[in-house]
């Protein structure tokens, strides 16, 4: 997905304050995390970095939707 598609996917859904993304990976402020990840995705041209960011955003979105 593009950064704009991620922004649309996270817009209008309930976002918890914090989230356990992976075992041992705790996000204390989900909104800051999303802002930072989307900023990275928009700023980079590296496919490897974009893939890593996409993986984290996809995981966060799936966890939020399953709550």
C-alpha cells in the first residue's frame, strides 16, 4: 500500500493508546508510531526500508482490526 492508503486505512478507526506489535515490541504511543512510520515511508526511496515499514504497519492494522 502507499502512504496515502495507509493513512486512509488508519483514519476513522479506533486507535488504542498503546499496542504490543510483536513479542518484546511495545508501542507506548500508537499515534506517534504511525506518524513516524508514515513519514519514513514518504521520505525514503529504499525498497528494503519501505518493505519493513509496510510490514510493521500491516501488522499494527491487523492487530487493531482484530481487537
